[in-house]
C-alpha cells in the first residue's frame, strides 16, 4: 500500500513508519519539523517537509505520493500547553487537520486513520472505558481531538471518506531505531529514565493521595509498536468509527518507577509533589472492539518489556535525536 504519514517525524509517527516499511509498504512522511526530528524519518521513506496549514502544498505532496491510505499524527499533544493557549490547539488540531481531510477526500484515499486520545473521555465513571462512554473532554487538547473525530464522521457520511479514529491511552516504549524525544519532556516513563540516568535530580510523583491501591495515578501503558500494528490493521479494514487502544491493565506511577529501578539495576531519588491539575485517578481502556473488529493482537503488553525498550533506546541515544 502507498501510505501518506502526516507527522511521521514525531514519536508515534516515526515508530509506525518504521513498522509499515518493515511490512513492505511504501511510505511518504509529511512533517513540518516543528516538534518532529528530521533524523527520526526512516531513510527508506520519502520525505516532504510541509505544514498542514498550507493546503496547496499539501495537495501537491499528495499528488506526488498518490496515497491509498493516510495516517494523521501531525497534532500538538501537550495537555498543559493547551490550557494556556487553546487557540494554538484548535488551529492546528482542527483547522489544519481539515486540510488533511480535504486533501484525502480529493485524492480518493481508501482510508484515513486518525490519532485520537483517551483525553476525549474526560472524567469517566466506568472502568475499563468503552467507546460508548460519554465524551466530555476537560482540556482543549482532548476537545480538539474530539472535534476532529466529529468532522471525520460528517465527512464520511456526506462525502464518503472512510476513516478510523484510534483513541490511544498512554503510548510508551520504543523500537530499536525510534523512541520518545520531546522538548520539553512531560511524559512519565522518559522522565523517570532521565532520573535513573542522573540527568535530573529526582522524579516527582504528582500526588499520592488518590483513591487507588498505592495512592498514585493508574494509567494503561501501551507499547508504541502495538499501536503501529493497529494503524496498519485500521488502514486495511472497512471499519469506520472510533476504537480504544490500551492493554486493559493499569500500572500506578509507583509501579512504573519500581519497574525502571529494576531495569536500570539501581535506585534513584523519588519525591512526592502535589497533584497535577486535571489528572484523573485512573484511565484504563476496554479494547475488546479493536481486538474483535481489527484482529488487533498486541505483543508487548508487559510493563517491564515496555520500560526496557524505552531504556534501551535512551542508552543507545543518550541525546535523543540530538537536533535541538
Ligand atoms: N506523572 C508523575 N510525575 C511526572 C510526570 C507524570 O507523577 O513527572 C504522572 C501523571 O500525574 C500521570 C501519569 O504520571 O498520573 C502519566 O502522566 P503522563 O504525563 O505520562 O501521561 P498522561 O496520562 O497525563 O497523558 C497521556 C498522553 C496525553 C493524553 C492522555 C490521555 O500523554 O497526550 O494520556 O488521557 F491526552
């Protein structure tokens, strides 16, 4: 399949591109390199530097790539930043994404796969979370993703563009070649690894008074290669709609820290800090639908396997992609 990957120089985009190429597909990466890294673009892929806000440039890129499938990873992802600058998020994650929807429709692609998020649910009452749960995002990031899901649903209904929205829970881990290199880094596992390597003086636990067994927040960490597999299956499937992607299991912040200690083979300082605003106590996915409908079969669900892959990537790339 010829696949156009918008945002293919970012974390999940670069790992998915590598996976698609390994499976024998042809990939064009389209990325503005605002947050992505040129060195994260797999050399086997064609690369076009461009921004979704430039519709003409995007249409030309698609004329050149002639894709059968499109994957959209090119969004802003910082929940905290979205609370400070909501229009930045609506502008890129909705207005610019509409250009991708337009270009995909004009080029008659067979499927558009969209990176959505567990943040579309907000605070939920039932666990694990099923796709039918009410959607009430509590930040502009989650709202922007939900808005684009709804735009895709209308574009499908009225213009026939087939799409699948994949609602990731906590993407984590690395391949041998590609990993997580955000500036600034806000995600738990890379921050703990920095503490373990002495690159920061300690890891802070954001609250240990939650209503969970050890008092720290529980998240559903899912390996980035398992996400990659789901994207390919979604491209190949006729299913239209939204699916959760998680393991259905949860790990607390303390359990993740203990796992990094085990993998690193040494202790490091841990501090307890106040709660971070907007953090739900637990987020766990019910991914039964993705397994049934797509035949999704995640391979790397164990937390230690996930952490070890992130650790190995960081050991091999201590400066990340070294371009910032
Ligand atoms: N945490 C700490 N200390 C840190 C960083 C994080 O204790 O230094 C905690 C957080 O409070 C949270 C957990 O670790 O309980 C995971 O935090 P992350 O920032 O790694 O991930 P989130 O669960 O906040 O966010 C992730 C994605 C978002 C997405 C969201 C869906 O990064 O893009 O899941 O709910 F929106």
